[in-house]
């Protein structure tokens, strides 16, 4: 049987086709050998260039998307299967490509689908917005107008190269917490002294004697005489002398405070104060200066470290103030010294036999007081001794200060309102906040300020 080359036309025999060619000269889709004309029932041949894709659904076990990445259509499993399948088996129908939207997250442990895209990193969560409580802005001054002098120091005191120990810092700040009380103390040079380059005349001493619940805390503050060259030295010596005297007697003093022996405390502290001021006068005599030029006002506060003891003892001489902030109101509890004129009539009741605090009074019967071995003659007249023992309540704030702060507290209502707002929150302020509160300036008051405050838990 012969073969015709290039036979064409509808009358041509099937065998007249060229070997290995299908209709139109294209290679046979099934394989090598003689081609035949596709029957009407045969499915259309699959295009080898179009890769197969699975419909959406669960991935067959053991099938991984990584096995298809980077392969050509000839290397895909569908292409291999299509070359070995018989012509009678229809190929898988092609499926339209899925949209490019990100796939749903697969459950833990499940394999990713064939057309899955790599998971994009989740955006970081938004940072939390911190809400800071609103605090009132710092106050530089209160009153009718700004003070005369600048707020910050402008000149330093003169220094002696052979006596550098006599230099006084512009500001002293201290604090502690014992038992149920929190202590804050500060001493600041006044605006006028800062402007003129004069040393701070106020002196501050905070000391603890003893340990544990038997400890005793002393706060001593002194103010030297105005317009005297050694005022700051006299104030410092007054604090040191009273500190030594209290420290040597702290055991007995702590016992008296816990037992509330007011009479013993008053008489004992009076002797210690006289002794300390007597040494100060003796120092003036050694220097060859008048006692009035080398003196100081002295004010002290004693606090027991025992949390069961809430008795607070104040004593001293000289100008200043003792205040108490209770239930949002300031109370001036400075001990008053009675001023009497004329002669007292014995038995007529002109003088009480005891003070409101329970301290018994004695009468002058004309008996000469013997001279004290610790000080020279009592002339010139000394200021009266002041004493007060009070029981603190939870929430109280006790304030002891020199005249530089006592005068604006008594004379400027806005200053009182400012400290009331700042110190009525319940929690005591920190050292920096306490210093900022106490040095708020008031026009007309430019002296040194020394203050100690005690917050009761």
C-alpha cells in the first residue's frame, strides 16, 4: 500500500496524512505514530502551556505548595499525568484563576493551599496613649504684684581664703520618715540677701539620736541678728549647742515624750535652751563683741520615732511661727506670752494657777535667782521661753518656721491658700516639690526662710 505525500481534500483517505502530523500539520497531542482525525466524541485537546490549578478546598495529604514553586509546566505533576493518560480519559477542566485577595488563615498545623501567598507581617499594635494627670503650673509669686528682687541668686557672699568653713550654702534641703510622720525641712536665702551677696542668716539642723522606736528626731532652726557681720555664725552655733544638749539627754527626753510628762519636758528643755544660749553669749565675750551682736533666735521641734507616740514638742525663743493645717484650714498655734501690767494681787485670781496646756505657774516672791553656771548675767533682758506639746491627728500637717515664712503666712491670704491647696492632697510632697512650695515669693517679704513640716499618716 502506497503513501501519498501531502494529500489533502475531503476525499483523501485517512492513511494519506503525513506521518506524525495531525490536521493542519500540528504534532499529534496524544503521542507518536500515525495520527487520526479526532472523533466527534473526543474531548478537545488540552493546551500544554496552561498550568493546572486545583479548585478551592482542602489540600490533599502529603501535598505541599513548595513542591510546585519554581517549576515549569512540563515539570508539574499534571503535565506528567497528561502524557501517560490515554486519549479516552478527559483531562481536568481548567479553572479560572482565583482573585489576588489574601487567603483565609489556615488552622494550626494545616498545609497552605497551592495558590496561597506568604503571610504578611501583622501591623504593630498602636502604642497606648498615656494620660498624665493635670498638675497646676508652678507658681513664682503670689500677692498684688511681682517682688522687687529677682527670683534666682545674683551674687555670692564674700569668701575668706583662710576661713572657708564659714561659707553658707544658699539652700539646704532635708527630709525623713519615722513612725507615722514624714518630715520635710528647708532653709533658703532671702531675695534681698541674694541680691546683695550676703550670707544666709538662718541655720537649719536635722538630727536623729538613738535607734529604732526609741530614737528621737530633732529639728533646730536659728536666725542671727539683722545687720551684724557674724549673724550666720551665731545661728549655726546656736543650732549646734542645742543639738549637743538634746543628744546627750535624748533617752530621758524620749521617755518623757512617750509618757506625756509636760511639766518635766518644759522645765528640762528650758534649762537646755538657757544653757545653749549662755554658751553663745560666752562665745561673744571671747570674740570681744557685744552679746546683742552675736545672738540668735532658736526654735526646735522634737519627734519620737515610736509609731504609737503622736506627741509633738515645740520649744525655743525668738520670733517665728508654729502652724497646723487641719481639715483644710490653717491654725496659728504659736504659744502666746501673757503681757501683764501692774502688780498681781495674791489670792484674787489675777493669774491662773496653770496654763491651758496643764503647765503649773509659779509666782515671783522676791527671791533672788542664783546666777547660772552656764552663762553670764542675764542682762540684757532675754526673750521669753516658748513651749508647746500637742497631740497630732491623722491628716494633720505641723509647720514650724522662722520669721521669714511666718510673716507672709500671717499677712498674705493668697499664700495660705496656695499652701493649703498644695498640702491638702493627703500625701506629703517630695523634697523638690516641698522646696518649690516654700519658696513661693510674696511682695514685701524678702527675708531668709527656714521651715520644717511634719505630715501625719
